[in-house]
């Protein structure tokens, strides 16, 4: 799965992928080894989402700071 730093990575698609994994795990049809593998994949995808959101939050904070700085200048 691509990382959030790659141009073709998509937050919404990653969330859908995580939801599909949760559905498969909850179905009870997977072997135990597959459950662990799927869980590991979901955790990695969640980490990617967290990284993406944290990066975007920093970008937003910088933009807001820039706007605030611009408003303070005469």
C-alpha cells in the first residue's frame, strides 16, 4: 500500500480499505493467521492516516499563522 507522502495515496480510499478489513475480521470467516495479518495491515493503514492528518494540521496551522501575521502588518 502506498504511503501518504506519495502523490497517488488517498485518505478516503485508505479509510475504506480499513473498513473492509474490519468487516472481514468481524465476519469470523478468516483463519487466525489471516486475522493477525489483516489486523497488522489495518494498523499500518491507520498510522498512514494519522501521519497524513498530522501533516495537514501542521500545514493548516502555518497558513493560519501566515494569515494572522499578514493581518498584523500595516
